[in-house]
C-alpha cells in the first residue's frame, strides 16, 4: 500500500493529509522558510511515500532524519509547505474529511498508513486504527462505514481505537 501513488492530485493531497493526521504530525512555523509539516514515522516505505506525495502535490522540499535506538528506528520527515496548503494541515477532524468518495478513500488509506494496523486475534482478523485523538475516532469510523465496512469504536489503553472487521 505504501508503494501505490494515487493518480489524481486531489487524492494525493487527501492521502498525504491522512498520513499527517494519523501519525500525529504537527505544523512547524519557521521565520525564514515558511510553515512546514513535520511527520514522525516508524516505517521507511511510509516515509518515502510522504516524500513522493509531497513532491507530487506541491513540489515540496523534504528534509528527513533517521534515528536508531536499540528497540526501533524512527524517521522524521519535514515538508516545506507552499503558502496555499498550510490551512489544510491545521483543520479540525470534522472539516478535514473530504466530500468526494475517492478523496475519502485516499484519506482512509493515509490514516491506515499513519495509525493503522492489522491484528490477528484468535477469533478473526481485523483492521485497527488507533485514533490520533478523541475527535478523530468518529470521522474514521464514518469513512470506513461509507466505504462499506463495519466499524466500531472502543477504548484501547488511553486512546480510542476504530476496529474494522
């Protein structure tokens, strides 16, 4: 899924926003160069996809850093945002969900890459999205339901999780 690049620019932006919100990205306001989107990721293919989507959407320059610890590798990607795209990265969860069906599917793909996993408990396989915060649980569930999947919201540790079976 990390190797697939959507053909339409609107879907590319929606998928990039999904990864941004799913990975708990944040906006950095820099004095000289303008705003930048900052991603903290755990997988190299997803970091490469963020760079590819940034270049495809707005010819964004990317800076990245790899930090290795004993237990895991963390990848940090910083995309310099063009002036017109900065408001898209500061929206609330309800307003960030796109209207077009193809854009919602692209955002759902991005959210899966940012905060999703596939689990295999003893009963059945299921997808799980650990929502970035409480306000994202319902929109993720609504997008999954609109795509034809059964989605439920449950508390997992201290954060809400959307479970899709």
